[in-house]
C-alpha cells in the first residue's frame, strides 16, 4: 500500500507491517470511523443540542479565531485529522465579525460541497491577510477623522464587500452545512432581522446570499455603510432589506441560537429528538467573546454628563455610545445564560470565554496594524491559560469560577463531550437503519 494511501486510511508502516496510527486508534476505540461519515447526524439521533456562539468585534474576531483553532485541534486529536468545528455543533451563531467566522466555518467548500470552506486554524490567517485593507489607516489625525465622520462612515466597505463576495460566491443561507443564525438590524423597519438556515429552507425570501448577510451583519454604524439588497418570495414578490450591524440587535447571539432551536421544536422539526421547548438542560453551549476594555475604565458619569451628540459618537479614539450598547447586549445575554444554566444545575454545559482586560489598541475594533493583530493572537493564546470565569451579576465583570479549571482545560472537556455525542449519534443512526 502506498504511504499516502495508508495515511489516508488511518494506517502507518512499522517493522511488523501496517498498524493504526494513534488518531485512528482513538477513533476506533470510540466505536466509529470518522472518514466515511464526517458530519454529525442531526440532534434527532442525540441526547443534547450543541451550540456555538461568536460575538461581534471587528478585528477582535482574531480572539475567538484563536480559541476555535485550539478546540478544533483537540477534536482532531480525538476524532481524526479531518475533524472540523461544523461536524460537532448543531447550531453556529455569529454577529458582525462573528457572523463572518460563522460563514467561514459552515459554507461548503467549492472543492467538496460536504466539507466546510475553512478549517478553524485558517481563520486568523484570513484576518491577518485582509484586515489592514478592510480597515485602512485614516490620515489627517483626529481632525481629519472627525471631518470624515461628519460626511460618512469611517470606511467605505468596498474591500470588505469584494472579499466576502469572492469568498462566498453564490452560496445561500440554505447551503450552509449546519444551521446558522446571523442577526442584522433593519434600519428602515427599526427591528431585528435574523437569518437562519431553518428559516431559509422554509421561506425563500429569507434565503439570501450568504455574502449579503455577512456584509449586513458587519455594517457597524459610523464604521461601515449599511447594506441594501432584495430577495423574492415564492410568488415572485420582491422583499427589500435595509440592514446594519447585527450588534445593534444582539452582539452576543447565544440566546438567539437557543431560541432558534426552541422555535424549531415548537414547529415540530423532525431534526430534533423529543424535547420540551424550554428544556435547556439538554443544551451544551460554547459562547466566545471578542474582549472588552472594562479594566481601563475610560469614562465616568462626570465626563459623559458633559457630552453632546458628538462626544457620545467619538471620544478618546472610542465610540462610547456604540461600545456601551454592544457591551451591554453581550453581558446581559451572558448573565441570562449563566443564571439559566446554574438554575438547571448544568453549569458544566455552558462555557463563556471572554477577556475584560484589553487595553490600548487591542480594545479597538479597527486598529489593523500587523503589530496589533499579532497582539490579538497573543491575547487569545493567553486567554486559554486563564481560569474559566463567570460574570458577577453585581459588578458586571468576569470572575474566576472556583469550580472549573482553565479555559484550555474546559475546552478539552468540551471536545470530549462533543466527540462522545457525535459518536453516540452515529451509533444510533446506524442501528436505526438496520
């Protein structure tokens, strides 16, 4: 047998002939081959619903990108080199930059429509390659920037739009390999517009191009222009969308993902095993933040009491009004989810990874220098070594959870649970077809 063929089959050569390599041995010990059935069967064959949620945050998307690369590496160690994040999560939700990561993890590859476009380890390479052109340095100093903000958004979005369209092509929401949930906000209707695969399959006017959805959810007010596009319903009637950043609705989309599952259960979706609509004890949720600058304590009420419209829009290089509502949205969702899982005695099934100690350029959503992007990679790596935290409902700050280990340790625990769940589904699906 040729070496390349042997490797693909999970074999290695030794003095005594062909033997299983360590990865294949682990896969075999779990009771199923990972090569012939790479995607996890739907939740109908399982006992839990697995959810991944990724916050918005511009260039800070590198932080969850780093976390996801680590998780995928652990999944590969347990379940084979071909393992991908999308193989293990029933629902992947993302806002703004998190929406783009969601698309990269779930859009089908042009080379193999059954496999995702990106491996998790490639996400940061995308950011490092493109961010400096998506968020180019603005000349003219603070005055020049101020004048620019008075006449339009800080960036024209042309490069971002071009990259996203090249990346996703004609892929539609319904083409995603797993259910996705990506929020936007319709500025004309003044209401959230949520795109999900479940909705797209049943409502053709919600089956937009994934590129249009990603451009829309990333259109942060004052940073990037809003996005307008149209779809048609089953009768050919046009539906217009006038959309801006999903962070206006839900910068942390964890609850949106859980609600999407609940809605499908209520609608009788056969993908789900018999489960009560609010039986959140059967959920397993990984929620990834993009960091915040709480530790800096940049402003106080004395200062903001003197601000007018412009002060709230731009102050000390920050946009206080946008920072406030996006962080409030993220934290309230975290508080709700954390309390919910504690009440259900399922604390180990919910993991929120967030860094509240960003400072300087790392706390900015658009500083795209090579130095800052590499610092964000380091932030993600350092976050893995920090203790797992839970939010203090009084202070709003994340504090170490004495009942858990480091984020790295908890992710390894999650990887094991995800692989065990997938293998149980494969076994159940196999027995049901006999």
